[in-house]
């Protein structure tokens, strides 16, 4: 398949490499072209504009936020202008439901296909093709993309015909992860101040009712208070909670835990912790309990 | 071993039966003696007072709340009076850290052993000897009890020498479960109002990052809005959140999510939902989103 | 002075009438021209476009929200196009800090003056020229406008040279009012459920430490559960809390009570209460306490 | 009238002095007798036990908390033992609704009168006889005490026949004050970070909708960040919020702002700020906004 790939950051570079390895004819675009060098060395073509990367059967965008996606799609020489009728844009970035609605409408208006397919997984999972993909769009379009999803992830969940619903599922998932971080933070602040060994405590949790990846991954970061280097930055976590709250507001759904998380992230950012891992929320629970919290102090 | 067992409710009756099956000489006590009949038929002795049940090597208490434990231990003809020097009281109920401290001091004063060993697991797990046990106490005493724990549960975690720490771990665990219920409730209110299929959504969660028993158990109750009959009543969940907040207050640890849960439980109780399963917290998130929520209305 | 006035709603019509009475040469504009009839009958000129209303020394905008102000200022035949260099736009609407920043920059770029002068007071106060005005802008411009402020309000507070600061003060004030509503709602739910007479309770509050207009006005609405007809609609209150949170987010200031208010407003809106008075927040506190709350049920 | 007065702290000493000045035959009791010296010099009798102070027509208790009142009333040689049938105990301390219920029942059982009459006002107001008194009890008993209330306060509000209702009103009032502190704290954090002058801002608030003593008193403390010396200590504020939440829990009334205040107070106490004025809650809002907050740092 002729595939364009736009966005070669921590996630995208691993994903693009996997597509190339699987034998697809890959054209890549990145704002800073240097990041494309390795892929070009392995046989990818380099596009000078997003639109040029969008001239194949499918173009994938994997970018940091709404603004980056808007620039790449709606800008001059952008995806919308470059994509042929019938070709498909797969948006895999974590973006707002509102932008997904705009993208769906714009591509429909241009006779192009559009599939939302955000992912769960950190950069290691992207590189190892172990992502979980949540896809939504017209059934034929989603089916056409399935071969690519099989290359990129370990499993694809097709959730709906309307692309924005996949984005809502993704945002709600990040909300659930952040809530796990916050509640673990509070629980560790409690048992830690009581003098219980943090590693022992985590061992109990993950070997009883809480034996899921989310508790293991974030539980060990929190138990060890290891908030740097970041796997996913607090400022990006804040962005996603804002997007979840924005989607919920549009539907008139109050989410008090999400509101609390928004305030916690603001506190962390105001303390200079935006570039820490988002699990650093837990350091605020310790600080509010009067416990020493070196990373916060250091920032 | 000569074992006394006090409290033959949903949890205790299965546990006592397992001890009997394992060949221990069992003496049981329950406030309403009728519940002891089956066990007596299988060979258990029936005590007329808690103190009488406490005359063996070990006595286990498995009761509903602090008041029940206080009555059984400190009352006339109670455990404290009946237990011989050197014999051990194993408290397996979910009680306050403060009461565990009082019990530890009282038994120490009387030359008796005391082990806190609260459990994770619902009545089915108790009957199937699949409980998780969190134990704390003097190492020798805990070790002496291990044979009994092996009969009652699938795994024992020894967390500390001070018995109240096991109770704190248990309470913090129930806090974490209630937090999962609340956050799932908010997430389902969001995706449900957006028209996403609730079962599909749960399938995504439990097959990606949230594949732990706590998400499977409560996720399916919430996805199906099946809040009755109760596995664990909302009013007991409220009790445990109060105890967690009480322990946190004594340590000066603010826990904002726990505070939010306390308010949610109060709302549920004030709406007449105290006897629903505690997962009915999720119905409040739906109601606040303006979604029909039949069970709340019905109560 | 030759004054243009744009926006003849509940607030604006009384304000414009006062300017006319004071002898100013008034040109009015309103999207639905019918609302201008009485003023025209009293001698005001009727403009066909916002820009036409902006050809005098000063033009005042008093509109419902950001979108209305943007349309009137930046639209074709708008205020920005119509205002002469050196003439002044006084923005008295409750708008976002971000829009005030855009307006300030746009007018500065066009060599025009810009003063932010939002007001405290309900329609009765506007009609009676009893508004409180919070003004910010270049000192000379503000001083030039003072004669108009004296006609419109009982007192003007000049807070800063940068216009957006007046908008921030206004938004923070509406936050404080909403917080009074919420806390009174909780207090009345408590004492009301205890069987204390609501009117007696209010009498105590307003005659001791809480003898301010905000407690008298909203206290009596809440004591009597009189949430319709609205003096200020819940959906507008929600808008203002959102704007306050937006301004706070831009400054990285967490405001947990404002977050809680946002969720309460969302709940009220989702229950169909958006057109009730914003004091209807208090009905949610009663409902969550299991108390009958007819207005919520009726909506 | 023969009046006993128990509790000569910051509030009680001024109140007792006013009773003496008004010509009442005063017998005083204080745990540390030294505090009674000045009053004895002015003609008061000194009792050796609380019971001895309770032998007149009326005995007033004005103590720090539930524990102090319980000790003085139920202890040996206490008020309950010393008070004659028909004589009246006036409880003016800020105590729990639950203790007020116990006191009412105990005195009724002993054929004694009991009036709850907690006050609003700081020590200066007590000394100046400017307290506001909220009274509840049997109408005849309250009427009998009115002459004393007239000496102690500027106004008495009789709220109910059941004494505990006066305590509930008092606790709800302290909740409302703490909520004002918290919301002012958030508002000042916002406008302060925006560079608006804090004194100017307070001037606007107190001269418009917020012209009540509670905003003037606490607004100026917060505007100037003057949290020491304390007028009312944070740890006492925390106590009162706990009592309000306890009373609300007994009635199944969720109060989310009160929950938030409880967490804020816990944070302040855990940071070592328990002896600051309770308005120091506002320093937490500043700290969470990343603003320098010297007093918190210093503690």
C-alpha cells in the first residue's frame, strides 16, 4: 500500500518504521526533516509538504496536539489539499472530539475517507508494534485500514461508524489512567506516612484486585517516586484532561474527578512540573500531607 | 488446632466451613445462633458467649463493623475475658485503625496475642478459600496463624509487626476500589451519553490497560447498570470510606478523592440507595448527566 | 457627547435610556431593531449597522457573550471599521479576558481608544443608574469616559491601565457570587433537613456577619426556593464560571471551588435548569440531601 | 442573679467581666485558677470545682471543645452533679450537635434546664459585649436567660425549642465563614497573579456586593497575607468544619464545599500551620498557583 506518515516524534517514528519493515511504500513528512533521516535511509521517500505525503492510498497523522493536526491538514499544501478523492486520512493523534468532527466533515466534503484511530501505549509499545488501536469510521474505510492496524498494534477495537467516538474513547481512557495516578498518589501518601513500606504495598495491590498494567506501570513509578525522565509529560496529561472535560461539557456531563485532576495538573504546572512524568501528580498528594517531596522542591 | 470463630455472616460462614473441612476443632459463636446450625451439623461446637468461643488456641472475629467487634471483645463474657494468656485473637473484620490500636493494646495488656488479618474478596471468594489476606502482628504470632490463613485464602501478605497497619492497607484498598467505581461511573456517563455501546467500551478497557479483576467485576455491573442484588452494600462502602478518612485524618493526610467519594455515598444513602451494591455510585454520575437512571428513581 | 450604544437587552435598554435622559446625543443599534423603538421615540437615532453606531466620540457595547461582541466589533460594517481614530470603544459586557486582550490590541492597532468597563448589578440596578462599574484602560481614555460612567452607575472603580484586568475582576466577582449561592445552598440543605425554619435562619445570617447585598438577594431566593423567573440565568452563570476558569488556566491558577461550581452548573443544565435563576444551584444541594426539590423535578 | 461561669479563655474572660459589671453575683471556675485572679479582685467568687460554680440560678460554660465540656459537665464534682433542679445550664461553647443532644438529655433527666446559646464574634466582640447569640431551648428557660444575653451580646436570635439546633446554626455559620475565606483565597490568587493590586481589589468587593463584616475582616487579612497572630486558630477552624460535617453526616446531607474545606485545613495542619489564623487557608491557594507564600514556607 502507498502510505504517507506525518509526525515522526516518539510515537510516530516507531510506527513508521514498522510500516516500512512490513513492506509498505512509505512517504514521510516531519516539520523538522532531520528526524526522517533514518527512515529515508531505510527506503522511505521524504515529502516536502504534508500534502505531498498525502498522495498515496492512505495518509496517517500522529502529532502532538490539535494545533499541529490543524496546521498539517488545513494549511496550504496540507493533507486536505493533497489527498485524492477516495483516499483515506487516518488520524491517530490524541485530539479533541471537536477537531475530529471538523476533520470528518472536511474530508467528507472533499470526497475523501476519514478514520479516527487513536492508540493506547507508550513509545516502547509503538516501537514494538504492541499498541492498542481504537478505530471508528465508515465500515469499508476501517476495513481497508485494518491491514495497517495489524502492522502497528497488537489489537484493534472498532467502536463506531462516527470517527469522533474513537477520540472520545481515547480521552476517557486517559482520564481513567490519570484517575488511577491520583488515587494511587493519595493511597501511597496515606500508607507511606503511616510507615508502611511502599514496595510491599504495591506488591499487595498488583497481586490482588489491581493486577492491571496501569497499576503496575504507574504504581512502580509512584512507589519509587521516580517522576523523571518522563514517559508522558504532565503538560500533555493536562491537555488530555482538558480535552476530556471539553467533550464532556459539550455533552453536559459533569465529571467531578476529572475536574479535580485538572486542578491537580494546574498545580503541578504552576510548580514548574510540566515536564515531569504525569505520575508526578502523586507528589502533590505527598506534599499536601506534609511529607518531603524532593522532585517538587527541586523544580 | 482449637479454633474459635465469631461472626457467621456472608463472609464468616464460608470461612468457618473451610476451617472445619480442613480438620480444625472449631467452636463457633454468632449473635443469632440459627446461622450456626449447618456448621454444628458438620461437627462444630456451639458457644453460648464470645468468651466461650475464645478458649482455644486461636479465636477469629469476622464481623460487620467496629461496634460489633467492640461488643464481642470488650463485653461481658467477651473475647478479652475468655482468651487464655498466650492464645491469639485474629481480627479479620474491616475495622478502624483506631479500634485495631485499642485491641492491640488490650490484648497485649492481658498477655494475649493479637493479629490483624483483614481480607480482600467477596462472599464467593470466602467460600472458595480464594481470599487475599493482609496480615500484621508479632512475627511469631503471625507465623503461628499462617496454617489457618493457608486454609482460608489463596495468598497471605505479611505487611508489618504492628497490627493496625494491616487494617490501614485494607481500608486504603477499599478506597481504591470505590475510586475505580466512581471514575468508571463518570467515564460510562460520558461515553454512554455520546451513544457509544457500554459493553463494547468495557471490552476495550479490560482488554487493554485495565485488565484487572476490579475493572472486570465492577465494570460489568456498571455497564449493565445492575446494582441489585448487592454483593457489597453501599452503606458498608460508605462505612469503609469514613474509616479510611478517619485514619487519614489522624495522620493529617488530605485525600480529596476520598472526600468526593464520601459525598457521593451520602447522596446515594440520602436517595434511599444504601442497600444497593456500592457500584450504584455510578448511577449518580448518570443522573447528574441528565440520563435516565431507573434504579435511583425506584429507590 | 455623541454616544453610540449597541445591545438593548435587559441591561442595555435601561443604560441607554439613562444616557438619553442625561442629554447625550445617542445612536443605538440592536440586532432586532424593535427593541430600539422606545428609545427612538425619546429622541435616539437608529443605526443600521454597528459601525454606523460607532461614528461618534464613544461607542458602548453591552452584549450577552463573546460571540455577540466579536460579531459586532469584527464583523463587516462593525465597530472596528466604523470607529474614528481617537474615538473610544467602551466594552461593558461580561466577556473573556482573552477577548478583551484581542479587542485592546485591535483598537490600539487602529489608533482607537479602548476601555473595559464591566458592571455589577442586575437589570433593576441598570435602570436605576445604580450599577457598580469596574473600569480599566489608558488613564486619559478612562477619564474621558467618566462622565458617562457617572450617568450609568453609582460608583466607578478604576483598577488598572490594561483593559483586560477589569474583565478579570468582573469574572472573579461572579465567581464569588456563585460561591455564595453554592455555600448557602449547602447550609440551607443542612439546616432545612434538621427542621430549622429557613426564613429565621436567613434572618440570623444577614443580621450578623453576612449582612451584604449578595447574601440578602440570594439568601431570600434560596430560603424561599424561588428560582423562577430568573434574574440571571443559570446558563449565563455557567458561561461566566467557564470564563473565570479559562482566565485562571491561562495564568496557571487552580481554583477548586470554581471547578466544583462548574460541575454543579453542568448538572443543573443537564437537568433542564439552564433557564432558571442561577441561585437554583441551591436546589441541587437539597436534591442530593434527599429532600424534595419541586423545581428540579418540574424542569 | 447568681451566675456561675466556667471557662475563662479569650472569649470567656471578657464575657464574665461583663456579667460582673452588670451587677450579677458571679462565681467563676477555670482549670488554671490564675486566669480568675482579675475577676476575683473585682468581686467574683472562685469555685474549686465546676460543680461548685453551678450552685446558683444559672451556670454558663464557655470552653474550647467537646472534650472540655464533657469533662466539666459529666466529671466528678461536675456541673450535672452540682446544678439544682430547676436551675439552668447555658452552653455557649461551639460544640457538636451530638454532644448538645447528650447534654439536653442528661439535664432533662436530672430535672435541670438546658439552653444552647453559642455565639458569633471574636474576643474583642466578647469584651465589648457585641456578640451575636443564637439561642435554643424551652421557651421559659430561654426567656429567663435573656437578661444575661442582653449583658453579653448585641442581639439574641431564638431559633428553636430544641437546644442542639442552635449548635447546628453556629456550626453552619462557621462553615460559611470558612467558605468565604477559601473563595477569597482563590480569587486573590487569581487577581494577584494577574498583577492586580490586592488592596484595590478588596476595596471593590467590600464597596459593592460584598460589604459584610465577614468580607471586610477576612478580606483584609488575606489582602495583606497577615495570618499571624491568630484571631481564631486554623486548628479550631478545622475542628468546627469536622463538627459541621459530622452533623451533616448524621442527617445524610452531602456538603462538597465543606469537604473541600476539610482537605484544605488538613493540608494546612500537615504543613505546620495549625496555629496560624484560619484565614491562612488562603495561602494554600497562592501556593498551589505557584506564588511565593512566605508564611507557609516559614512554618
